[in-house]
C-alpha cells in the first residue's frame, strides 16, 4: 500500500487464483488502527472483494469476525491475506492466543496467498530483526512457514542493517534483507523471484561463512516500465 504506487499491490493481486479475489487485511501489528484499515480499503476497493480481520475490541470498531470461534470459516473464505506493519512481537502473541497462526498456515497450504509489509513480511520467517521492544532486537519465534531470517526496511535504517548483520554473525540462520518497495515472492517455500515497485531498490542474501557475514545482492525485477 504505497501512496500513488500500486505496482506491488497489482503484483500481489495477480497471484490469486480467483477473480475477483477475496482479499483480507490483517492490521493486528498496529493494534487494528482504524486509519490503517481505511488506507487498505482506499487502495483495494474496486479491484477485489476486500475485507478485514480484527482481533482487538474497540467501541468504535467492532471485531470481525465477532467471535474467535468464527475465525476458521472466515479465514477459509479468503484468497489473499495482506498483513500490515507495526509491532511484530505483539502480532505473533495475539495470533497465537486466538489460533490465527494455525489457521493461516492451513490456508497457505490450501493455496491462499500470504503477503504483508514490515511486520507483515517478517512474521512468516523463523526470525529476524524487529523494533517491537524499542531499539533493534532479534526475534526467533516467527511462524516459520519460510525457513531462515528476514529484515525489512534495509535501506532506510542503518542501525537495523547493523543489527541484522550482527544477528547472522552470532549464528542465526541465513536470511533475506529487503529495501522498502521490494517483495520476495515465494512459491511454497521456494524463492521464485524478487520484485520491486521502485527502480533502484534491492534485496540481499545474508549468510555466515567461516565467521564472516556475506552480503550478496540479489536479482530484482522492477515492476514498472
């Protein structure tokens, strides 16, 4: 959901098997911020069948679905899940409390597309670097649908870059770092390609070899003309 740049959103929608796709926004990491949900509907309305899944109880914004016991049927009906940014640690805890982590795993295995930005990218991996606790710290309890570690916002935050390299240097699994505007497209658990909505944005593979962290730029396909 980049303002005035729909390239990544277009790409994600193209991965859905059904037209129009049923696209579900999950803003858990932002504590179901209403303004974030509005941004989603503005970006996706008219291009799919949009809906949202919320887990916080707010007088101004009732939960959808209303009860946790209704989550399974709600999740099963969706084609694509778009997870918003925010606090990754909180997202993981809330999902696990409601069993949403298991339901998303089941939906993914059934062919649903899982996507997201920032926390919505990091959550699918085994771990990575987050600012959920203030400052940059590692997490090792991601959902683990994708093997390895991840780091979003790699081009915009030098301290995040350093923290991720240190994380790998200390023995964390090899992983991926992505500049803003970059998407890592996995088919199942295999990386198919790296795409970008920005012409100069990059992605990197980081791994530790003989106590040295190797940072290897990856081939990126620009989605624009």
